[in-house]
């Protein structure tokens, strides 16, 4: 296996950007996540990780059990006694700030998760005028105007106006999903002063996909926009994060997000790192349309590539590896693509479950970590493991282990040290593909050759470049034991085992 002695690794040294999603849906370690992030900061830097994406840090409606996407009070970072707890699932505000500081001390930037689509867990009921809509076509009303009792007033009594005295009420939302007086769940469009129908959002699914869940935030209300800008200012001034992951953007008016992004950049004279989640699995044009709507203000998670990786893992040798990048954002907009193998939404039992089979995960990570295009994001369980609860065949709940990927640390370090220079692709066979990186003169011993197969053992005749003529390469994955010498013209035959990936580096 490939090993390295890391010496004073800093972000300046690590030219290859690399993110980690430092949480997963089932995070249940005994150690609070913020504490673990601080503890692991140096190790993450050693692996070549340049940015850490942390989960939503503010209080959710489920309190200490909230993963963070049921956003209640965005000013409560584990500081106030609200929703039956002071701390969040991940720890206290003090621990959160300490984690950010520890990561910064090790040259690692921090990405904060932002939920602007909805709020949950209101404090008071209000009389609200609504109309129900067709769940399959939200642009179609299915009732006349009526009045319901809805949980739409957020006063945050535990915080008592500290940091912000803004009260969220029915005028701050465009829809809800529960009528208390009727004891009925449905999608209710709030009939307010900003239009009787939903906001214009990027997704046209279900007629209009503005409404997703809980209390849908109404960004046509100028007071809401200004409050979210004030919160952004407070959040940065308090925490000093380096960028933001924007949740569920297909459900949010793009003009508001453009305005918010520009406000943050102009206010702090800083080029923050923004990445948006617009979950699409079968329509590249929708992602490209979003790029046009936002004029490239954000990176985008390449959910299309993830879907290809998932299908490749299911189909085995019947999947055509030469098409693995077709119809993906990394193929058409590599400068904006964040590539990933899995995330919290694709984990087992989640609504978007599409977990890449374990046998293919080393191949999938090689495809995102060792190529020039895109910025890869590794997933917490693949580095640290974890577990979740599920029913076995007898219907009994048991713990299911998420096993760390043994090859991942090596692949990260190889990216840090070796994956530079001219890339030559040999993605020309349905079952065996490869590529080379020639390396750069200012990166000692850099350069590599990758070969993978989803069928029998394979080989590729590939060019490394004449500067490597006569040099010897070995498989950093330890799968192949032979040594390979590059010929005088800079070419060599590189090998891999069946259903496996080999990464050839200078001996």
C-alpha cells in the first residue's frame, strides 16, 4: 500500500482541492461531532483535504436529535434552551467555534450548511388563509379559499430576541403542510400579498416544486430577504466560515440566492466558496440551466455522475465504463462540478437512497480523486465508518455497519502528491478504462497511471510522457506485484485485476 510521511502539510502546498462531508445521516458516535472535527483537523490536512463541509449547526425542531435540516432557529448554534435541549446533536456553540478554529489552524477551510428553503417547529398558531393544491401538480388548486389554524409564528422564546428580534409569521411563508384545527395534513398554499401561487423556482417538477416540506419560506417578502442577509452577516462575523453549502436550491427562487450570494461577497469583500445542491439524476440540461440562472455563482454537486457510479456498481460487467462521464456536469462544466460517490441523502433508508455498492467504491473514488476535472468530495463513513439501524430478514432491528473504505486514505494522499500534469484518457473500452497524469516539475515524483476493470483483469497501453522514459512504476494499491518500466517513447502497458483498480506511481 502507498504510504507517505507528511511534513507540515498546508493548504498552500495542496494545490489539488479536496472536500470532505464531515457527517452522515446516522452519525451516532459517542464523541460529539464538533469535538471530533477539532480532534481530526490535523489528520484531515495530512490527507490533503482542503475544505470540510460541516452539517447545519443551528437548532432543529427535533432538538438534540435533529440532523439539522428541520431548521428551527438559525441564530441558536447550541446556546439556548430550545426544543428541549441547549446543545445540538453535534455539540455546543463553543465546541462549534473551537472546531472551526482548529481546522483553520491546520490550513483547512470550513463550509457551513445553509437551509433557506423552510423552517420547522413554530412556537404559535395563527389563523391563515389558504387553498389546497394537487400534490402531483402544485400549480393546481383543489379548494376554495379557507381559513386554517397553522403553526406559522416563530418567536424563539428561549433566545428572547438576542442577536435578532425578527418574528417569523404567516407573511414569511408561502405554504404549510398541516392544519391544526382540521387535524389534517395536505399542501396548503398561503394566500398572501406576494402572489396567490408559488414562487418561480428552478424546478418545474410537480407543476412547481417551490414547496418541499414544513413551512416554505417566502422570499418575495422583502423583510424576509433582509433578515436572511442580516443572519448571513451575523453568522460570518460569529463563526468566520470560508464558504457555504446551499441546501435544496431547486426549491428556492434563484434571484434571491443570487442576491444573497452577492450581498455576502460585497459586504465582506471576500470570494466565499459556494456549492449548491440541485438534485438531478437524469437531465443534464436542468443543471446547465441552473448554471445560466446563477451565472456560475456556485459550484454544483454532480448528482448525475453519482447516478452513473451507482448504476455502474449495480450492473457490474454489463455497465459500459466508457460512458461513465457521459451526461454529467463534470463533462460539460468541470470548473463548477463537485464530484462525489455518496452523501447523507443517498445512504440506505433515505428518500434518495442510491448507495454505491462496496466493490465499486474504490473504482468510484479513483474516478473522482485522480482526475483533473471537478473538485471531489469524500464522505465521512468511507473514512471513519459508522452504523445505522435496519430490520433483518426476520424483521428484527439490528445495527448495520458502514465499513470504512481501506483504500480511501491512500487515494487521498496520492491525489495530494501525485495527481498533477497533463491528463491522457484511455476511456475507450466497455470493461477496462484508464488514464495517465504526466506530473509537474515542481511536484517531485508526481504523475500516475490508473487502470480499472469491472470484469476480468485488464490492461491498457498508455502514454506517461517521455520525461518518464526508463522509470519504474509500482501499484500503489498493492493489487499488482510486478514493476513496470516506461519505454523510450514514454509508453508502457499498465495492468489491473478483475473488478478492481490499480494506481501506478513512481517506485
